C-alpha cells in the first residue's frame, strides 16, 4: 500500500469510525480500523459485531493494499497531528508508515485476515432525506430503556403507517412517538434498533444533507450515503402494543407556554425529593395550574402557571426529569397537556403539531 490523502478527511472519518471499534479480548482485531486502498479511494472500516461502518474518502493510490491498525492509537495520533494538508501512508514490512513534512511515524499493524466482513444488506429499500430520519430517531431515542434485560424496550421501534414512518421508544415509565411523512409506500413489519446502535447512527449521520438509502432484512438494517455505509443488527422481539395504554378521552386539558413549564420544573428540581417527584395539579374552574415539590431537608415550592384550562380537577405525581426530556422534541412555543383523572398518564404535545406525542406515567404517592 502506498497512498496520499487529505489529513482533514482522515481525521473526520476516524472520529466516526474509531467509536465503533470493539473492546473484545477474545477477538482483538475488533479494536482495529481496517484500511483498504483501491482505485481512487481509501476505505476505513470498523465493527464491534453489533454495528459496522465503512467510510470512503478520496485518495491518490500509488499502490493498493490492506492493513489493520489499532483504532485508539489512530484516534490519538490524528487528534494531535497538524500542519500539512496532505499526508502519505505506506506499508513497510506489514506496518503502516505515516509521513508528513514534520513527522515520520511507524504504526504497528494487526493481522487483518480475521477482520469480520461488514455485511451487505439486501431487502426492502427506503430512500429518505437523512435529516428526516435523524429527526425521527432523535425525537424518541432518549425514552428507550438503557437496560439490556428487555432488549425490545432497549430499542427504537420503527414501523410504517399509511404514508408515515413511525418512531417509538419506551422504558415503561414514559413513551415517545414521532411520525415522519415519507413519499414511498412501505411494507416492512417494523424493526427494533438497539439503543446503543441508535446513538452511533445519530452521530454518524446527524449533519448529512443528502438522502440516505435504508435497506431492511430480518436481522440487519443498513444506511448508505455517497461515502458512508453503516449496518446494525436488529432486535429479534416484539415491541409492546403501546397504543392500548394511550388514554383515548382525556378529561382535563391545559395549553401553556413551553418556556413557562420548563422554568417551573427547573425551580421544582431544587426542592424535589430523591425520587425527582413533583405534583401537577390542574383546577380549570379555579384557573389553577400548579407545580409543587417538597423536600423535608430543603423546603418546598409551588409555582403557578397561566394557560387555557378546561375539564375536571386533577392531581398527579410525576418524575420531573422524564417530563423535561421531551422538550427537545417540541419545536413550538406552546404545549398541550392532557390528563385523564387523578394519577393517570400525562400526554404532552406541541400545539398544532400532530407528529409528536409524549406519555409520562405517574409515580405512586
């Protein structure tokens, strides 16, 4: 191998690729990044067996070749390597020589014969603007369980509904649902992407403007743009029938400014107990919407909010952190809050936005 390419492009690729290397003691090659120089490109590959990535960057290839180098060493090196716009790489006795005007570095290689193949996924294809897909995932993924005991809720569930792609996640204490409009008719039955893999998918594709081609099969999903290919395993399981827990006929409704609600929760945080508990009370006839928190060691607080209130009097306890999480998914200035009798789930939506719904279960008093 003998190539020359942009140091800036190498750096950007390594930031994404190195994150996906594995820390597998029985298979140390998973801790490496595989370099494949062919034609006019350099491909950087990494996998931890749950997720795999290949990023292609343009390069001047004098001699084709393959080498595997520890990902953490590459990441450390290129984070401090500065100066030249171009950097040269050459395979010398199986090791990788890195040469700039100022530095000459020899990196020990790892045997690449055992490097796993990143699968080419074949199945139903969906072409969608990358920003739309990432918007859908980011709107819900924080509600997934971080425990691996129940992998079906430690995932983001994605399924088609009419002309929508629906994203859902839950940890059984709260649930987020986001709907994104798509142009093509979809027929797949729904997939579960593990939470850890979702966070990596967001980091890789977050600022990509072009369309992404998503390919689905029973055990794998892949994402392909012009120079990036990522595959993820999918969870073999069934997502809970979540629609049956969504209250159909709310008895109380409040419309308030989002920032007022956020501020009241942040104040309540100071006085909340070890369970992050706040009491939400709505009395429409008395025009009262209050957030209350109490801590025997610190004190107590009651904050009143102004808004449009209707329906019956209700009061319920909630974990304020769960409520705060959803505001990142609501772009408007006003919120619609719905409750159905005391100590039942709260539904939060953005006013005028039917694409996002957030449900928070109450806490036991």
